[in-house]
């Protein structure tokens, strides 16, 4: 469809659709709570242990269900009503957040049972191998609640992974195709606003009311999303599955589809390795404590800084004409992300670190919008859940494995070296993908693309 088909490039086209508007609000609230829980749980674990390795293990408990469940979750999204999957997932997450609140309140009254001591001993043994820069005697692994915290975060990750393909693939069913590109941009904007407000709000709540306030907030926001979801209706009834898919969704169909679409594959590989190598989020508590010397409020703003940049960029993209060469813009944006991460790693000043993270978020948003648009515009609806599941495994694993890499490398060579090396690796990935996938440099305006 030509750009002129969009009336005067209406930047609010998607927001004028009630179905999408209700869904976007609920999704925003759920993401707000999720970001707050991530910051609160990471900070609480760090306060219990003072260990970068323990922060890296938070990434591990998220990446295991990601790798194990993304493909079946995508198949589930193509077989079961996506609204039901999302609703079930949100009720389950609300219950787990309630359990986290109880754990936070009563952690000092939990007996040191043998399984909990064994769990702490396992974490201590892993940290003993990697921790080379911590002061002797500063690490602690005697909190009985620590293994329970990891267990709850693991179950929460399983639920989120099972519902995420449904959350991502439902959007094209809620509004006209002419507004889809605009919806993707606003979806990215809402997500980034949540990742600004969630960590900042979590920092204030932890400082003023304690960790339990953050977990209880997530309960309330998740329930609100469930209520809003009842107002969401599909724009059109789903048609019959295309030939070859009537027998039921095969898990590997999404893999085959992405492998045969080099544009999606190249964009996903670029985003995957850039995030895996350049991610510094999991080390922010270490930077806040040892290098920049700020407390939980400062940590919350550092965690929010990339999203501040991403929101600014998303709003700019929504109000301008579509990118003429989105693939080329994505390559330059990921390169800028790598440079910003290097700058953050070398900075010794809080505001310079904050600014570098803002720039990294601006660059990352361009990459996210282009990659998400390629997936949504080039994928038929009957395959969208499975393709989204594979894409989730690509990008989600890069976030979680990147968190594990950052935590373990930070323990092994120090946080500064871990971040700088990751940024340099990101620049190498950009050069490699630009050379290996030439069509990515020649992608036309995204709204002109069609599923094959």
C-alpha cells in the first residue's frame, strides 16, 4: 500500500481504533509492573548477596524457559484464542508476584532447611569460580529465601514465555492493515515508556515502602490488564488455516519460514548478537554501587535511561514519514548502540553514564521497530504465532544470555571491561551482518511489504 493511502500520515491512526487502544493500555500496565519487578528482584538479590554472579544467574533462570518453551508457545498462539492465553498468563503472573511480596516480607523468618542451604551452596560455588574482583568477605550466600526467589522468578519466566507470542501476534488482528505500521511504533513506544516508568517507580517504592510494594503493584496492574482484555474484540473473524497447516501448527514451521526469509533472518541475527554482546542492564546494580555510588533511586533512573531515549525516538518515528531505507537505518542504529555502550562502560560520572544509556535506547528503538515491522508485515497470520515464538527465542535469549554473559564476565574481568568488550563485539556484528546480508541494506519502506 502506498504511503499516500495513510491520510496525511496520521501519527495517531492506530490509537483511534478502540480495540487496539484498550489492548495497548493493558499491555502497557502489565509491562510497567514487569519492569518494576525486574528491578526490585535484582536489587533485592544483590542486597542479599553483593554478587555480580547472582545477578547473572537471574538471566539464567529466565533463559532456560525461553529456550525450552518459545517454540511450543508460538504453536499454542496459532491454535488457541490469543486473548485466552494472555488472560491466563496475566492471572498466573499476578499470583507469582503476590508470592514474591510474601517472600520479601517474611524472608527473615524462613528456616534454613537443607534444600535451601544446598541451593545457596550451589550459588556460592558458582560465584567462587567467577568472582575475581569482589572484596574478600563481601559476598554472602546465607539467605534462605534466595533459592526460593530464584524458583519464583523461574516459574514467572515460564508463564511469560508461554504467553508472549500471543501478546505480540494479536496486534494485527485488532486494527486495519493500513494502521499496522503505526501500531507497531506505538507498541514500541508504550513498552519503552513502561521501561522508563517501571524502574523509576520501583526505585522510589523500594526506597519508601520496601520491595513488597513493587510486587503488589504488579499484582494490581496484571489484574487490570485482564479486565481490559475483556473489551478487546478481533476486527475480523479468523479465516481457515492455509493449505499445509490444517492438521495443526507444527513447532518448526516458524523456523523454516524465518530461514527462508533472509530479511527477517538478517534483522533477527543482528538484533540477537547486538543485544547479547552489548547488553549492560544486569550489571547496573554493580555500576550503581561500586562505580557511580548511587542508591536504589539512582539505579532506577539508570535502568530507565535507555527507555527514555527509546521513547523519544519512537515518538519521532511516529510523527515522521516512514523510513525510506529502514534496513540501512537499522545497521547504523545498532552501530550507534555499540558506541554508546562503550561510552557507558568507560564513564566514571553518573550523568555521562545516564546520557550514554539514553543514546543507546534511541538507537535500539530504531532496531526494534524495523525488526518488529519486518516480522509483522512479511508473516501470514496463520504463521504469526510460530514466527513470533522463534523471534522471541532469538531476541529474548539474547537478552537473558546477555544478562548471564554480563554477570559472569563482570565477575571474571570486572564490570567495566565486560561492558566495553561487549560494545566492541556489537560493532563487529554490525560489520558482519552488513556484509553477509546485502538485501538488508536495500529494504524498501516497510508499509510497502507484503506476506509471500
